[in-house]
C-alpha cells in the first residue's frame, strides 16, 4: 500500500474518506499500521464542531485511542521505545515536548506544546497522519509507545486508553484505595471503567449515578464493581449518597458525565470535608452558574481537572486488561469500519439505535 486511507472531519458532522501519501520514516520515527481506534465522548463533541476553535481545528483526522502494529521504524526509535517492526503497540494521545516546565516536572499531560493525536494537528500539518481514524498513523519521535500483548482480542485491547484514563482519574488523582468511598457521576465507558478500577484499588463503596436512559449501563456498573447505583431522575442523588454512607459522605467524587453541570454542584454536597472532586467530563457550551463557592472554601474541598492518562496508568491498564479481559469485554458493544464512521459516531452520540446499548465503540480500517 503506497497511500493511507483516512476519515477526515472536514467540517462539523461532515466526514470524508481521503487518501494521503505514506510518510518515509527516518532513524528516529516510525509508521503505525492501525489495528483499531476506540471512540469516546470527546470524539462526538469534536464531530459536532465544539472543538472547531481548539486544538487542530478542521479538517482533521480524529481518533486518539490508537493501537496497531509497527510497520516501519528507525533504529534509534526502536531502541528508545523497545519495540521492533511487527510489534503490537498502543499510542498515548499526548506527544510531550520534554522541555517545558510541566514536562520537566513529570506532568506531561499538561505539556505546553499541545501536540498529540486526534485533536491537536490537522491534516495540513505534514505528514498529515495524526489521527486513529485511518489505516496508518505517523509516530513522532517523542510519541509515548507501549508494547501490547499479542493474544488479547482487538475489541478488548482497544479499552487500553479509556481504562488508563479511568485508572489515573479515580486512583492516581482521586485516591481511591482500601476503605474509601467513591462516587462516579456518569456511566459512560470511562465511568464504568472507573468503577472497575476503584474496585481493583480496594474501595469499599463505589456508587455510580446516571439517568433513566442509562438503565442498562447502571446494571453493567454493578457487574463491574459498583456497590450501588442511583438513577438521578428517580432519586435525589445527594440524599441517596448520604444514606448509603451513613452520613459520612464520599472521599472522592469523579464527574465523567457529558454536558451535564448538575453533577458538579451535587458533588459538592456528596463529598466529605477535605474530600476531592475530580472533573473529567466535558460540558461543551454548558456553563456552570450559581456555583457554591463558599461551600468549597468552608469545607476545604479540592477541585481537580484531569485531561488524559500517563505512562504509569497506561501500563496498569494493559496489565488489568491482561488479567480481567473476560470481565471487561462486556463493555465492547460495537465494531465499525472506516467507511461506517458517521454511523459509528452517531451511535456513540445515541442518535442511532440498533437495540443494543452503545458503551465502547471500536473503529477498524476494514474487516
């Protein structure tokens, strides 16, 4: 194959299949043949056009949950990443510069260069292939590459990025651990995976909230490790959390809900004094008004925003998938090919329904 095929977001809600030349790789970079790319709520927001003025804008090849096989690689890159041609790998979404203040401090998820995959560089930036909705992806010399086991099925292995996010957000940042109480607002794939991660970390109470439309997802949350679920349209989530914890409240509240701002305000009353609220759900154009600042101050509540995963959480995700893939597989609900990209993204956004609740959607180049 002398050219790559990619699904390009030309404008809001407008995908087009386009061809791009395969880049020649040198000593320090590589070319990935895409096996699969997972979809998440950020992809849907991007498709709607909510990131038109952020990151790479448009036209762009989306897709930041990338895994595949090393097609060509330079000698220096092979030594640095510890991989060779043919190896199966996962690619972290962020490409750190290694020199800015945040990178030097080890916080490369906040790298000031704003380089990465799926959201950051558009197709006008050579060598064009910066997203996972494609047959090939260019691997920049500073890309973060993880070798993957060869014997895990594609759909389950494609959970590595959302699971690594969940691990970092609920465990590394949130502090879920033995005896802790965790509330997870939003039963999307990352919320469900956060329940599994909190269970693995030893949290004693894991409470997942959602809406009536999330009935199937809330049932799945109980299978993955949640000790209780709350339908916020049927019950007062604050009162229910107080009841479930005997008035002690939660150590950490993780908000991964899409668009809704109510869980943030409710989280202030769900978390104990000195507790932590981790904000990971994007809200698009929705603004948070009447925020109870005084409660945050007087109760010394921590508010932390999180964007992505990191090296440690990704490595932990790979190990967890290796050990618990049979359990996590139930999240893998849909598989689409590049030419079905619009159908895939609309299924993710609940615009299309095939009778099966969409949780984790995987896009592959071809069957």
